[in-house]
C-alpha cells in the first residue's frame, strides 16, 4: 500500500484524476499546476460534482415541466383549430346545399318529364310502324320468313299490329299459327285482327263458313270507328248472307260512316287489312244504294252518321 508524503508535496489520487478536467459550467480545462482543490473549478469556483448533480436535476425538472405544459399546448392548439374546422364544415354544407338547389332548379318538373317520355314513345311507335309497313309491303311478298322474324321482334316488344301481321303472314298452310296470332292481337283490341278474323269466317277459310260470326268480328272493328270494319259490315248488309238479311238502309248508313273514316285514317288505313275489305269502295257502293232509298231514309241515315262517335253502339236505321 502506497504511503502519503508526510510533507504533502506529492499529488493525491483525487488530484491526479482531476487534472485536465473541464468545468461543466464555464468550460475551463483544469491544469496540472492548479492550487485549488481537485473538487473545485479554479476559474468559477463551483464544486464539480455538486454542479453536475444540480444541473442534471434542473434539466430533469425542465423536462418534467415541459411534459406538463405539453397537453396544455395541445389543448390550446386544438381550440384554435376548431374555428377553422367549423368554417370548413359550414362552407362544405353551403356548397352541398347550393348544389342540391341548383339540381332541383335545373331538373325538369315531373310533368315535363312525363311529356318528354310520351313524346319519345310516340317517336318510337312511328319508327316501328314505318318499319312494319316497309317489311309488310316490300319484304313479305318475296321473303315471308324474313318478314316473320321482323314481325316477331316487334310483337315481343308488345306492338299489337305486329301480332296481326304475324297471323296474316302465316296464311292458309299454317292455319293454327295464323289464328293463334290473330286472336292474340284481337284480345288486345286490334281492329285489323278483328277484320281479318271476320274475313276468314265470311269466306269459309276457317273450318266452317260462319257469316254471323264474321259480322260479329266486323262489328268489333266498326264500333272502334275503323273504316275497314265499317265497310265490311256494311257490305254484308248490302249483299246479304246466310243468317244475315239484306238491309240496304243499314248498309247505306254504315257505308257513309266507312267513307268518312277512310278519309280521316291517312296512310295507316291499309296496313294489314284484306285487300278487298278496305273502305276505298265505300263511297261508290253508298251511291249505288242511295238510288234505291227514299229521300227520308237518306236524310235520316246522314243525320245518324253525323251524330255517331267511335266507341258508341252502332246506329241502327
């Protein structure tokens, strides 16, 4: 074990360890010839270890205080942000409300939408009728199968006249199919189907010739104001048939109505009707009958014709 110099001239262990030490307060580097105690800074006089302990405590206290202050700062920051958040929400709500208002103002009212849909449907119906007419007159005579394909397409879409044209196109070799499609169209109230069914029963193209049943079918079309139905029924009364008495006065009245309806029907009057049942001949036949009628019967027939409206029961002389 080393002995300390009794005169105290040799440096102690603490003095040897403190040589070159840097003061944590003033950053003074201790020299080897310093006479101040090893635990004290020669320049500022602080106690090294005590200062370090105190500085560490101060720094710890500062960190603790900072942690305590941090939530308060966050609360303050959040409080400052709330007005901006509320403003953004108000602006967004206003923009959404303006968009809704503009949408409602720019959108057409329901009545206008209904009218637009109605106009669109009318245009589609006109195009369909033009196509059906073209195929019936141009395609059907030379290629019935192709015509049937077009008619079936429109029949599947609910076009009643296409069902009637299906029945007409099948013809005699496919009597069952012809009657099936004509009855489908007749069930939907198509006047052309009524007239074609009446024509089948008038001419005996069905299983048996039944003029009374033909008159019934013609009457269904006539009550709608259809020119061909009125003419076909008037023709039966003018000529007479099995079960139907010849009645020139009733025939004249019906032919008067047929001639007027034929003039009002326009381009749609021919489509799907039997070629010899159109009301083209109604006026000439009415003139022939008029010669055999009394003036009183002629005036009365014309008065009844003037008063009658489609949908009403047929007038009777």
